[in-house]
C-alpha cells in the first residue's frame, strides 16, 4: 500500500505564540502517506487539524512550523519557496475544510467558484471550465447541477455547500487530498455517499487521502490506516481493520466511551487521561 | 405526560410554504425517555420547538399532563418543562457569570433560597462551587453543557426537552453528559423528549424512538428493536446501516426517500 510514498513527515512541530506564552499544538508527529486512505483521529485540541494545515503551510500567522523532514513527491516542503507552495496548493495537494460557510466566497456563484479552481490550475477556457464544473457537480451527486451552478453559497444547504467544496478541491485532480472533517456536517447517508466518492478517487486515480476526523468508527470502517492523536502527539498507528484491537489506553478509552447500538451498557465508562501520554518518547 | 396528536408546522405562505412537520403523533409516558431521530430537515427539532413554543404556530394538539398547549406558554408550564439546546456556547449569555445564568430562572419564577439552590444545582451536575463566578468562555464545552443542564433543572421541572444535547461535544465529554442525564433521570423520575441524529445516542438514553423523515414519522420502535437491526421500514434500515460505518457495497444501494 505504501510502495509509492507521496508524503513523508518526520518530527513535525507547530507552536503558537500567544499572550499566555507558547502553545505547542503539534509535538513531534511523524508519518508517511502512500496511495491510500490514512485517517487521523483525535478529540478537539489533539493537533489533528494543525497537522493537516502545516503540510500546506496554512497555519495561522502566530504559528511556527518545524520538521526534521517534510517531503512531498521529492519536494522539501520545509524550505519550499512561497512560489513553489502556490503551485502545490490546490493543484497537487488539496484541502477540504470543515465548514463550507467560511470557505466559500459568499458573492460568487458556487459553479463559478468550481470553474475558477479548474481554470487557475489548468489554464482551460471559460467554456471548458464551465462544462467540467457541471460534470463535477454531478460527480458529487448534486441533482439538477445546472440549477445549483448559478446559486450563491447562502442559497445552498450545509450538505450541498460541503459537496460544492469537495467538487472544487477535486477538480484539479490533486495527488494528495487532506480532508478535515469533510463530512461531519452531513447527514449519515450523504456522508457515506461523499466518502464513496473519495474512495473512488483513491482507487481509480491513486490519490493519497488524509482523512481528519473525530469519529473513530467512521475512520475505522473507511480508512486503510488510522493514526490516533492526543495532545499534539501520536498515540499509536493502527491498521484500520484492527482498530478494535487497539492497545493504547487512550484509544481504548475513546472506543469504550462511545454508545453503541450493538453493545448496550447502562452507564458509559468515562475516559481517564494519563499525563504520561504527553511525555515525549526519548 | 406528553401527547402529540396530528401535529403540523408550516413556515412561509402560499407557494413558498414549507411543511416542516406533517401530521406527527406520539405519546410519552411519565418518567419515560422518548427519542426523535432523523436527518436534517426531517422536522425532529421543529416538533421539539413547537412543544416548547419557540415556534408558537402549530396545527393539531399537544397536551402536557392532559392540558392542551396554546401558542403562548404560561409561566407554570415553563417551570414544569425546560429545554437543553445543542450548542452550549450559544445557549449561555457570554457576559453573565454562571451564577447569573442560574439565578435568572429563579428570579423570573420568584423562587426563594436562591444561593442554596444555585450551589445545589452546580453540585447536581458534578461541578464544584469554584465554577459559580466564572464566565462561559472560561469553562470547557462539556462544563458549559453541564451548566445548561443545571439551568434547565434548577426550577425542578418534570419534563426536559433535549435538542441534540451532546452533538457539539467530544466523545469522552459526550459520555460524561449522557451519564449525567441518565443519573438525573433515575434520581428525579424526569420525563425526557430527546432529539438527535445519532441513533446510538438515542438508543442509549431512550426506551422508545420515532424515526422521522420529511416531516413525518416513518416508524416508531423500541430501542431494542433498533439494536436488533430489524426495523420494519427500509428507511430506518438504511439509516442504521449508514450509522454502522462505511460499506462500499451498501452505499451503492442507498436511495433517497421522499
């Protein structure tokens, strides 16, 4: 699965300067990504989103990113110029953000936003871009694509906005897609349909997918491998199918505290955290 | 305790009318937990908001303790029926301390012995007295939701309307809040009407569940039938399948139910 490494990250750290002193959001994360589906799971504040953003140099201004190694397809991302980064972002590594309401331009028709993404990265004609955008809307299972094309972001529902975002990110056919909670605003059935779409991109085009999520069961059923994060650190990396055999007490705690349809319990076990999990392995 | 008969809720007029709830009926016994599940737009929250009269216009009848509800809610009804909202940040006044948030219902309902009640309400939801003079932004999401539960319970209501009370929380915090809701219900014999899109959460708290789609109840079933995986309706079976995780083959077969 990992014969062709798309991404290699070693000892990634993201630190934010704040009025209360530095906050270490990501503390020494290492992983690699092949043409596969890698899930990053963790609770809020675990550093999973910051890991994704750091790859594209999208950390907030007060953040400092450092890594021993951060390589994408032979390109060193730690030293890449802004110019190189602009050529990578969107075209080769794309990112789907969690909330379409903040990520879409409110005064541009959604179809035109998708077409723009295509034109910028391919230099295609306006007409060709419009056709491709229309096709893409159909690919993300939007009914009446012709009608939706001319809507503004405030006129579409959250689920539809999210599919528009996904269309926009997939239209340049990136090598790597970082999806930060791409489906958590969607209904379960739509969520599964969107995942099937991402699945197709991995299977048919050999795209590498990083799926960032708080939903353990979802990730376990969808991904090839799962990386569990807590407090900016990687607790363990597992084969997704074996998530339920996880050894780390944090992963076990997360799994146990979920209510389940199959295993009813009167009271849910509450997760107890161990300060030792945050200590750096020497 | 709660009887809902042929409830309808419409928004807008003329051709733009949206029929959010279309003839929903169910009853909830005293001390029971009843769940409404469905996807967005199914009308589940609208049912709850009609009962709370946040949407005062509705058709059909809603009876609580045998008394039909009118579009204006009386003070006495408000005391007996309280609501907990989804977003614990939006539901708490950002410039009020926890003390002021918990004091307000006592003042509105002219209940005495306020200080003792506020301290007791905090300890009931597992928070120490040190939280009393903090602001919502100074406490975590789970603690905020505990404050929202404390505020709902401070008037000693009989019924709690719960609108996605844990969907904004991390799973470990969700477990704590769900345990809290279970414990409080057992201790006080509360009646719960809970809305959620999460089947596992609803099955955990509720004995009976109504599955809604497009403003209608598709089927009513017990939590154990839901767990057993043999609901009568295809819509419910699809919902259960999607909840259980990603299955490439199953997804191909998904259909949209109108």
